[in-house]
C-alpha cells in the first residue's frame, strides 16, 4: 500500500503540474481567435509544452498503477491531487480559498484513508 501511495502522490504531482502549466499557458495566450497568429502562439508556448509533458508523465504512471493495483483502491488515490491543486491555487495563483473548500478536500482525503486501509 505504501508503494501505491508514493506512486500516486508522484502521479498527482505531475497531474497538478500539467494543470498549473496549462493555466499559465492560457493566461499568456490572451483571447482566442481563429487566426494563424493565435495558433502560432500555441506552437511556441513553452508552458503549454510543459503541460503536455507533465500530463504524459502522469498518464504513464497511471498506466503503471492500473497494471499493478486494484482499480477500486487506485482510482480514489487520484484525489491526492486535490490537495496539491488547492495548495497551488493559494501559493502560486494567490487565490483566496474559503474554508468550506478546505473542509470538502479534507473529507475527500478521509475517504481516501478509508479506501487505502481496506
């Protein structure tokens, strides 16, 4: 179970990293338009490239997890990413997160503990 927890945590870090890079990429892109200039920006957007690399690594780890662990235990472990996402919203994006969201994430994590203990 410790092995699953470690791999799931790493997988979740890659998953959240992909979303962080995607957020940065989308902010950098400006308003959408069906123009060649807009799509050229996509090609040279390094944050978008890092988002793709991060999600590819997360997917590779997820495939390993699916191969070696029960789905009913592995799938709830993805919820670890909620913690990292909330922390990123506070520390990277300087968002104000209300206590109700923290309570919600805490309840989800309690559920993960129950699942992991099976």
